[in-house]
C-alpha cells in the first residue's frame, strides 16, 4: 500500500499518445503497449509531473463522485499496476509536485 504523500510520475521509458480518449502507453524497455480507459487516461495525464498519491485520490474522487476511501483504493490499484510494468516511478516531493 502506498503512502498518500508518496509522489509518482511517468517513467522515462514510457511514451504515450491519446487516441479516442484512451491513452496508449508504449513501454520501450519491455516492448509492450498498455491501453487505458477514460479514468486511467485522465490520471495518466496528471502524472506528466510528480503528483502525490493522496492528491490524485482527492482529484479522482471529486471528478467521479467517489468516497475518499474508494478513490484512494482505486488510485492505489491503478498505480500499483503501472509500477509493476515500470510505466511510472516514485519520486521525492521536491521533484516538482504540482
């Protein structure tokens, strides 16, 4: 489980393009492509700069009307899946949280 203050951003090996409201993420080192749904694409776009997990959850909850607990669980599951394939990285808060 990730700490809400932990910051996350795109990994340098991940190249992305949005097509018809879906992010296509090319993982160059793995030779794989991920396709994200609308909410995943929205979160992915936020991760262009370092973001705190808690802030991502608050933003997701506000956008989709989720409870704070559900939003945090959804964000953590999403980030865990992206961390597992090295599409995102953990960074320090001083690396530009916006």
